[in-house]
C-alpha cells in the first residue's frame, strides 16, 4: 500500500500486465508495483530473513528477480548466489521483445551477470 517502504531495491522485472516486480533486498521480499496508482504489495517473503519455500516463503537478501514464460518468479539471493529459487507466482508471463527461449540456467549468477552486461556498454559503465 501507500505506506510500503523499500530497503535497498536491487532489480526489477515486468510482467505481461505491466506490473513491476522488485527484489527488495533488506526487506527480504519480492514486491509488486501495480496499476496506475502504483499500489505496492508483497508477492512473497517476509520481514524475517530465511530460506523457506512455499506459501510462507522467506528470502535472505534477494538481489535479482526474473519472470519466466510460465509466470514463475526466479529469485537469486545475495548469500546463496549459486542457488536459484523458483516461486510459483502465477503472474502474467512477460511480453517478449525478441524471441528467446527461457530456461533454468546452469550457472544462474554467471548468466545473470552476462544479461546485465548486455544492457550497458563500456562507456556507460565508465560513467557510473
């Protein structure tokens, strides 16, 4: 809601309905910003850090969130960079800007770093 506060948001993904999903690192949650009024809700996670799956999922500092073709959230956490957590969120799959086969990566951290590297060229990174 209107009182939601982010603590060090790390990455975003956009679903097919233009909802913005945010990895809210220090709140240990995945949040959604939805609609014209930018209403913020918690999709999954809680104030307490942890490694719990299911309806009461807990995360330990989520740093990246990706939405796959089935509407599932793929979450990468800071303290477990070689483990990709899958959340059955039933969200609207993202709209594809270019044909790409989505799959579970063999090395999620390396592939995520490569994907981010494609967004910037060396001159843009030098100006950060």
